[in-house]
């Protein structure tokens, strides 16, 4: 080991017990330092601690967060979430490979500057397709634009100087400017907008208060700001705000102070414009008055319980949370009810696990409460891994105290002693917020010994996942906290009998906990009035895909798919036809448009071959290929399979082989039967939920869209999505403008100005660039 | 504490805390396992031990699930059988390994050629001869005239030229015949039953050779004055000196085979022999002879192609009498296989013939496989000899040529659980085998172990064993999902690994992924 590495390792090791339990956090710290895991350091860890080579390499190679090879200076990540996929992120990925001139199998460019990675859903589905370079997110990227991303990134590097002194002093404000700052918003450029607000306020001396709030749910409209005047006037929303629009908006509502400020700001602006007007923001931005119907209806049909006080709470302002019924539920539980009474109430409420399985929450609690043990654990499962789902991220980021309150109530009801938050690696902001919120709660006596003077003691630790979808499975999650590879284990024994460190353990999903305070705080009927007979309350969904109003919604159980798509989502984008909704992500299924009146509840969804899942809802239109969708989800589960049992490890792989054959024109009719047989056995034979549900996307598309599979086998992809089955050509609309010629990365289009262009089919790599740039819609895909 | 469960419908009381498998064992029911190793932690991966709980219709890995009150276990219905077969089909689709080398499957007599080659390369000629004579009755003869289909199948030809298997075999045979007392195979005690063989050509000789070993009194009838049939009367002397044939026939005589030569073989002879003998093997070659009662079409007798049993259940027909124009090695193979059918018939068993065990195979070789294959072979060129050479190999040549063998067979072929179970459950490797397979890898880096990752079924036993014995570095799962591999952490050539556990791991590996490098020296027929 180099001396440098030795010194760093010594420092790092000071903060950890050198046992198996600390493997994951330890590796995370090493990687934070080096961007990868240098092998000599890992060997050093084994020498100086009780951690064995088998443990450290087993773990380091299991979790996708860990890199065993050095990277370039910057890391370019292409989101592979569902929403990004249906908006063709694969073409973006290919374009990035070309842009960085990566030879096959290489991830880092020759100069060692950029490393290209695919990442699981980053939860900015409404901005799809999304590319990240280090911490900067670029939304709505198309394969034509990838070059511009790099210029924008290079241009802006080191320039993000924030002028913090900008806010005016004093308590008297003319009004409040609210900005949502969760991951989605930050990704869409809200941070820049906020900087513009700061700058504008500072330059003009306006007397306004800037307030950061949690996610407002209208992710398709971000960056969004809300102006709340102090004179009691109506608040006004501005959506898709660009940094340049800020000044104009602010000037409309508030009066600047004196002429000198204006002059000063004009000069500053002039210089700034000169510097910035050529940069590419990556996102199309425009105004939209919130008074418009669309957005009202988007909000109007919803019922907010988990997301109560949406858009008004500053996520980390505990006083504000308390002013909005925060900790009322906990207080009522601790002071007025015995633990058993709480369990009875949760049972009576009909609350079922929001993580997807739908197990009755009260019964799970009762099982834990009946366990005799000096130590019992309560874990919050925040390993939201479904591509296309970002509800839990939003709840953790925007309502950290609500989730914590739910956990404390749970712990009280079950008499648990310790708690854990398990939050996935891809959610750094959520992790940070929860960490801070836990600290605040501890300081104010909501966690720790003798909570709210009730005599009940409980504390929560935060554990960062390291990137493994399987860790959403509760036994795998527990293995992960224990410092192992995320292998699920056989049940029984169930975690409530023998869980973390062999002690009784309850694992509930983020959203389940978020519903708890509302239930304990209010009379039962207030909760049970929402929902259906067997599925009570509300469910938060991440609505994305080919929809007009994408974003986060919370709806009463039993609402129909049609109501969600048409009334809340505002229908299909771009005037296309509604084809299907994919619900439940890789464990779920596709519900076709002719079954849009299916109510959204656990049992109805299961009946039609889908699944509640954690709540991703991707809307598909007529241009989406169902074989491609099935292939997409299966490649996800195949990739995320832990590899333990034969049926999942090999079964999903063989199913994927067949789907690839079908989508590339090598399919045969007998493959469909084989696919069904494999689906059946993978479902029946797999040891855990991942493998058991992995065939669902295939089975449901085969059931409802079999003719599309048959079309592929007969040599055509009806929607023109499957690259192996399509060809590009140019029709008579061509005006010979040569834009396609210039955009083609492989020179498949000869330079013939003012003549109809043509595409050499042999050379064409089907990257779609020509179609994107063509101003005349003359590119045909057959 | 005791639990009440049902096993295949029968009520049983079992102790709490035992696994389903243990409960089934107490009931005398054996469930197959591969990833299970007694004394190590439960980590079910292979799932061939699946049983069904009828209450929930759930499939459960019995090796590591504790019995629960009220379980209604089914271990033997069609669905359970299919589930296990499916697990095996899937495992085989990711098992890039071949139990038997292509030369062996290409040899009609299914002779274990790589084994012979290894022994020849080590100078163990007598042991090599025993391997040969396990399947071939007249190797010295065939070593001179065989068209060697094995060499056409030999993988070495994709590098340069096939191994000269035919001459290697001839060397083993000639070396043996040069002894004062050539090798005589063991003969089982007499069963008291008699078999007549009609025809003393290659097929008849082979049938006699194998039947006598099984304890039957064998009498060979032939119309010629001397045994050998076409070998004696059609093959020119310069290709096959007749002393060689005589010597190999003498061995059979020493074993007790009775030859009745210069016999008339009229059409009614068969019926007469049937009365006198318990079974008759007809090996009369491409003769026009007819036998009463035996159905014939287009000059060939009609038999079951797997068992050689004719329309008369005690009469078996082999060689060119059923398939004209075939080479001697095929006739010799027929003789060996018919002996098995006759034995089954005379023991009153179901006559199924020589049913070959399941063989895993992956088909054609890839360019990327070359290194792995050559890692165990001498890279010198084939030692050429002119066709029908009078002189065979010299001692130096035989060793050198035998070293060219790439040992395409599997070290674990005789005790591979995956193979045994695939055979039992009729697993189909081709069902899901991918078009693009991974190239073969053979790692000798960790001697005395040879590791072939493409054969690994990821059962995890070796990982548990190295962990239990706290072997330095140990073994670990590297990666996840379908691409997971078992490997040494920090795969650094300088490290000593598996010092304590090499043998244990090789022993417990359920397939041929981890084997002792030297287990090929184990010679089952050593003197």
C-alpha cells in the first residue's frame, strides 16, 4: 500500500468498528474519497480489522454503487428508469458513447476525463430522459444534444458562485417567494432559479422572504415558484421558470428600492447576459399561469394524507411541522392509548403495506408486539428501487418528520427498542434530510430516552444502501444492514420472529409510516372514508411517461385508471392515443386502455395481472412497443437478481434471451410458449418476491398484447421501436436542407443539398438523430 | 416438541427444528440435493430439492426449510418432478462443460480415449490397455484397420491435426500382446446359462468377448474354418497380419469362448440353437442367409435399434446383418451393446440395451476456447505415419503423441451430481442453451486445484467450506445475478489460497468446476 493510502486508511478506520457490520459504510467512505475502491486499501482493511477478504469483496462486487476500477474525472450517468426508457434513453446512451469515443466495453474516455455509467432510476421521471454529470442533472436530453451537455458542463464548471448575502433583512416582508427544492426540482434547474431570485432581491433591494418548501407534486411544471403576498392576496404560481424570467416575475409583484439599485442591477445584468446567454440549459422553459385549468384539476382530484400540507411545509422546519398537526398523532398515542389500542386502531383502519405486497400493517405490528425480546427493531424501508417510482424519495425529502413520527408511533405500539432508516444510495438528498431531521428530533426529545416524557424510549439510526434493488426485499435489506451481500433468506422464520441480528424486526415502507400519524391523530372514520372495502386510505403514485401532467399524486384507493390518466394527468401528451398503463414497475404489469376503468386497489390490480407495487405508474401511448416494455423490465430484474436461486438467476436470463431474439427478428412462434412456461416456473420456483414477480411484465403483455409479439415474430415492430426490426428512410417531404446529413454520426446520409436526401441502410445505426433534427418530418421509420 | 405433518398423504409426527429433508429421510424418502452440505449454514441455491406444500401449493427447498406444523408435503408428483427437471434444465443451460470428450462420443464403442491417452502419456501402458479393453474386444486388430471416427471428432484438429488415436490404441494393444501372458479380463462366475453366437466376424467376436465376461457359456458358430469373418477373409494381409487376429482370438479362447468352425448354417439352425441355448446372437454379416422365424426386409434383419432384440425375444441380431456396409468398429460396438441386452434378457430384466448416461455438451469450439484447451496439451505437431503403417509408434512417439490430447472430457464425469441428476430427471440441456456461450476457462493458478468457472453452478459450497475452515483469503461470490462468479478475493497470483481446503472443495463440488488437478491419475483398473 502506498504511504498516502496507509495514512488515509488509518484516518478512515478511526471512525469504524472493524467488523462485518461496518463493511458497507466503510466502503462508502473509501469510495467518497477515491471515487472507487483501490484494491490495496481493501486489502489493508482486511489486514487491520476483523473484516475478511471474502466479506469485503463479496460486498464490494454486489452493490452497484461500488466501483472496483478507477474512473475519469467526471462521471456521466444515464438514467435507465422507465420514464427515461420510454423516452429513448438508450439512444442517448449510444450517442454519449459516440461522443466520448468509447471503444466497446470501455466506460472511461481516452483522456480519463469522463466515465459513462448507466444508473437505476434517479427519480426525476418527469424530466425524462435524464443525464447527470457529477451533481448536475440535464433533463429532456435527446441524442442530438449530448455534445451540448458537455459544452454546458464545461462552461459552467466552477461558476456556480452563490451570492448568499442577497436576502434583505428585517422581519417585515412584502411577501414570500416559495421554491420547492427536492431532487426533481433541483434537477430541473430550480437551484439556478433560486440563485436568480437571490440575485434579483439583492440587486433591487426588494423586501421579500425566500422560502424553501418540499415537493409540490407538480413535477412536470418545475422549476416552479410561488409568490405569496403578505397583504392577504391570492398566491400565484409560476411554472417552468427560467433563471432569466425571475426578475420579471418579481418586479411584477414587488417594488424595488430606489433608482440606484436598478441602475446597478442593469449593469450587472448586462455583464451577466454577455457571459451566459450562449449556455445551454438543457431544458425548455416557459411561463405558465397556474390559474389555468390543467393544473387546478391536477391538484383538485387528489386527497392528501401522506402528503398533507403539500407545498407549505419547509421540510426541516420542525416548528412549522408542529403548527401543521405535527406530532399530534404521536402525542395522542403516547398519552391517551396503550400500545395494544394503537395496534387495534391500525388494524381497524385497514392500512396495508404500501411497499407493494399489501400485507395488513396492523397484523404485522401485532406479530412483533407479541414477540418476547429485550431488543426489537423497527425498520423503515426506503430502498425504493422500482424504476419510475419516486414517491418514497419525495416523502423522505419533503416530510421527514412525518415519516419519523410514524416510526415512533409504530415503535411505541410494538414496544420496539431500536429503529433503522434504510435509504437507497441514489437518494443523497433524502439521506441528508433524514439525517438532519433525526438530529433535530433527538435534540427536541422526540427520539431518545423518555420520549415526550412518556417513559417510552426509542432511537433511530440511518443506514445508507449501496445500490441493489433486491434490498427492497425485507430479508435482503436486513442482510445488507448486517454487512452482507443482499441475499434474501428463506421465510420462515419471518423477520418479525428472527430478523436483524436475530432479533424480532418489523420492516415497513416509507409511505406506510407516513400514513400512520394521520390515522392515530384523527377519528377512524376520517381515514376509512377513503378507499375501498379491502384497500383503505390513499396511495401516492409517481405518474410519468406519455402524460400531460406528470408528477406525484396522492389519490384515494379505488380511483380508476381512467380518472388518473384523464382527469389528473390531463390525458396523453402530444395528442397521441392512450395504450396502456404500467403499474408496479418490474413486479407489476401493463393494464391496457380497454381496461382503464379498473379501480386502483390491491386486489383489483392483482386480478388483472398487475400489482400495486410501490407506486410507479408509467403511461404508455400508441408509439410504445409492448415487447420492448417487457424486455425493458425483464432486463432490469434480470440485472438486479441477486443470483442466489436457479429459477431467478438463470430463468430471468433465459426469458430475456428469448425476448431479445423476438425483438431482433429471430423469434419463432414456439418461443411464445417457451416464454410462458419459463414465466410460470420462474414465478413458482424463485425463492423471493423479486423472482416470483419478475415474469409479471412479460405475462401481462403476452396476455393483452400477444398480437404485438406475433408481429415481431413475423418481422415487424408495429411501433418502430425495436432497432433490429426497423429501417430509416427519407420521404418526399424532404427539402434537402442537409440538417440530417450534419447530424448523422456515421455519414449514412450523402451530402446532397436541395435534393431529396437518402439513407444508406447498411451504414445507418438507427440512432434517430436525423428524425430529431428534420424540420419537415420527412424521416420514415418502418 | 413434536409436529404433525403429512408426507405424501401419510400422517407423520416429527421433531420440531429439523429440516423437511431430515423429516423425509426418516420416512425413507430420498430427495436429491446439490448445494446442501451437512454441517454448513443453510443457503439453498440449486433448488433440485424442491418439494410441494399442498396447503399453499408453494414449492419449497426441502434441504434448508424447517418443518412447520401442518405441512402437507408432496415429494413425488408430476409437478415436483417437473420443477426439479426445470431447475436442472436451467442449470444445464449455463453449464458450459462436457462430461465426455467428443472423441469418446464419436467412437461407436464409446471408448474412454482421453483416459487412455493420459495413461499412455505417463507410460502406464498396461493400465491404458485395460481402459481400451473395457469397450473394445479386438483393439490390436482395430488399431490397424479402423477408419477412426474418433479422430474426425477430435477437437485438436481445430488447432492443427487430430491426435493419432488409432495408433495410440494399437500401441497399447500391441504392447499387451507382446507380454508372455497378455491381459485376460475378469470373468464373472458361471450363471449356468448358455448363449450361442452365430458368426465369428468382428460383431460376433465382440459379443462373445463381453458375454463370457458376464458369466455365460458362449459358443461361436461359423461356416469358415477359422474365426474372424471379413477380418480374415476380406482384409489384405499387409493391412492386418493374421497373427494379430489370432492372438486376440486366443485371448477369447482362454477366457472360455468355444468356437465351432466349418459349420453348416441352414435356415433351420436358428430354431435348433434356440432349443439348445438360452439366447442366440446372430452376427452373420452381409450374408444372404435366412433363418426360420426371423423377419427380414431388404436383406437385413429387423431389430430394435437400441437393444438389437429381434421379433424372437431370445434372438438378438447385430453388425452388418442389420446394417450392411458398416465399418468393423461399429460391429464391435454392436457386440458390446448386444451383450448388455442379452444379459438383461437372461436376468429377466426389462431389455433396454446399453443406455448411455446423460452427457452435457456445448457443441462447437470457439476461437476463444483455444488457450483453455491447450493448457493441458503438448503443442507439438502430430506424428504422422503412412496409412496402414506396418510399424506403429515407438515408445517415445506414443508418449509424445498422447501428450497432444487436450483432455476435453471432465475430471468429474464419474461422480458429478449434476450429471447423475440430469440423467435421472431426463433434463434437456439444449432447451435453453444460448446461441452465444461463454468461452471455456481452465485455471491452474491455484494448484492443486483446477477451476473451470463455466462449469460452476454457483451452489456456494466451496465458499462455505473455505469460510468454515478459515482458509486464508477464502473464496467469495464476486458480482451478482447471472454474472456472479465464485473466485478468490483480490485475485492476485502471489497469494496462497485454499491451502487447507483444496481437497475438501474438490470433493464437495457437485459438478466439475473445482477438481484436483491430478485426479486424472486415478486408475480404476490398476494391477
